[in-house]
C-alpha cells in the first residue's frame, strides 16, 4: 500500500480533537517501551487528569487564538514578537479505503458510512512562549530573536505505517508558520535520554540542540530534556 498524502487542519474542541489527542498520546507508551525509552513517559495520559486538562487547554487556546488571530502574518507581531497568547494546534490526517484501516482502529472507523475514511495520524501545537521548565536554556520569549515554540508533536501509533512521515510533515508546517509570521526561529524541546535518540531525530529535521535541562521528578530522579532550534536560511 502506497503512503497516503497528509492533509492538515486546525485542531478544535468542536471536533473532539482533545479526546483524540489523549488517545493518540496513550498509544505512544507501547512504542516507547519497544525502543527502550520507557523513562520518557511512564504514565498513561488518559489516566492523569493533569495531562487530560493540559491537552484540552492547548486546543481551547488554539480555538481562541484562531478567532483572535485568523491569519499568521507579521501584522500580528507586537514589538517584533508574536503575541504571548498566540497558539496554533494542527491535526495531520490521511484519507484511505476502509479495507486499509489498521486493525487497532477498525472498531472506530468501519461502522461509518462510505467506502473511505479520514483518519487523524499526527498532531502538533505551536505557541509563542516556551514552557517554564525550559527557562534555564531559553527565555519565555526573546526580544532580540523572537521564536515560535513547538510544545507538542506526536503520531498516533495505532495508525501504524499510515502515520509514518507525519511528524516531519507537521514540522514543515511549523517552519512555514514561522516564516508567515515574518520570524526566523522555531524552538522546541524533547527528552534526551536513551542515547539522545530523540534529539537525533529532531537534528535530522533541522532542529539542533542548543542546551540541556533537567526537570526533578523525585528526590533521586530527573526528566532529562534538551532545547532544540531551527533557523530559517
């Protein structure tokens, strides 16, 4: 089966994307275990009210931002920086024949009408501020070199091969958002454990590591992170 092309749309509460985000996030745990990255995320997101609330707020903020800033352009910049309340969430999906629906999703999609279905396979959230836990490396926003921050990127592992390449495709959309705003810098962060494999993935996508940070999880455990950065040519 040839790789289907991706379609992109804003993530919205009206489409119940917050529920799908959490389901897809849950699907990453078996995958992380399979590649030796269990320490990246040990808890099932759907069972953590904080994680569920976080996802819902991200998409709610994107809904609000879409109404307030309907077009990404330099016109919305304030003193050369994106408004601190600017948030943009995306869903990547594929349209496929029902016969190609992965087994893990068949119960969800085979009961729908028609011969084809549109399946979300990847998600991304961009914001104008960095997370608090990264502030030892990067400020909330940078007056000299403003940035867009990638706060959430994932693929739905239930979709199997249909999701392959969706992360890279979403990162291309993120870079386009940066240039639409008249900026030249996309930043983000990721786990740096397990031999910095995830850091290497982002490096391959053009986001280079610019500094490491640690988030205390308990008296004797930390979450190891790295801030990454892409700069427009």
